[in-house]
């Protein structure tokens, strides 16, 4: 496997997205409280981040806390937020040393003031990182993100800042939380579930999907490489034919289909 985890003849995997699922089930299987599963899940995050740095993957998006997760028991939500704060403190120096830039997407208005301050501080301190951009999706939902973008569009249109006649999907992408982040090449979901659960709905339109029965706390570098090897065998068409791809191997659409059509 090359540095990028790909054949040299294929475009590199630039952006990896992961739905980290199964912490609670992992704990239940072991007769432990759910928070124990979340603690172990953090260790899996550390392993995967370290390996992505080694492989030269530029962007890693992690679905850490969904907008629907607010419906969980308050005790668990509070414990998850405390765990997030501990993660930011424990990983601060490593992020700085390894050139890891932190980005947070989602609706921050529902997060506590202390969490928001810690996230903003971490983003500011790591802003110069160029090795890996780690995107944490917190209080995030794909539909909510699209709705917030639509509201921005409506407001800017009312102000005369946008011409709807020439407005396209690339411009709409610029209104999303991920405005300057490339779309995911590969989206992994652990725990055996076969759905994307409101994660990066717009951005993952042409992402390759990889589902594994492995629970997130057990997802290690070996499992990551299995997923990357599976991705390496894929042929991404983006609505094109094999002949078209063979004649233009470097084609990499961003934000819309290269021929403005879907097949």
C-alpha cells in the first residue's frame, strides 16, 4: 500500500469520513456502563487519527455527536461533553506537534458556553496545521445543515447578493459548514448498521460507502487498512461510463457531476 493507501495509478484518497457507531453496544456486551464504551471509543479515534497522519490523508471527518443525540439521557450527554473536553486537553500538544488542524461543524448554539470556548480555542490554536484537518461533527445533522444553508441563501438573495438565475450547486456548497473542505471520498460506518444517519447528506452524494460489523471501540489500524484496501478496489464513475473514465483518469468532480447528469 502506498503512502495514500491507494494504487499510484488512482487519485489519492483525500477525505475520509467515519460514522463512529457501537460504543454503547460494546459496553453492554462487556457488562460495562455506556460511558465506558465512549471512553474506549476515544482510544479508537486516537489510533485512526495517528494512522491518517502516517498515510497522508488530508481530511478526516468524525461524526461525534448528532443533533438527534440530544434526546439521550442528560447524564450520558453531560458525560459525552466532559469526555470531549478531556479529549481536547489531552490531544492539544499532539495536534500542534503533528500539524493537525481541528475544524468543528454543526449547530453550536446548543452546546454549552464552556464547550464552545474550548472548541474555539482549539480551532484557533491549531489553525496553522497543514498535515491533517480533523473535522468533528458536533450537534450535527445533515438536514439541519442544508436547512441552515438554505436560510443563508434566502437571506443573501433578499439582500441582492445572489443571482438565482446563475446560482449552482458549487455556490450552494459554499454555504454549508464544510464550505472549504473537499467532499468525502470514502465514508465508513461501524457496528453493522447500513445507513448514513443524516451525516454529510449533500457532501456524500458520490462517496464510496463501507460498512463493517466491527464496533467502533474495536476499530483499529488493521480495520482501517481493510476499509482502505476495499476502497482501492472500487472504480468511481461519478455518473460517467467506463470508457470516459479510461480517457480521463484524473477527473475528480467537486460539488456536482462532471457532465451535469447522473446515470
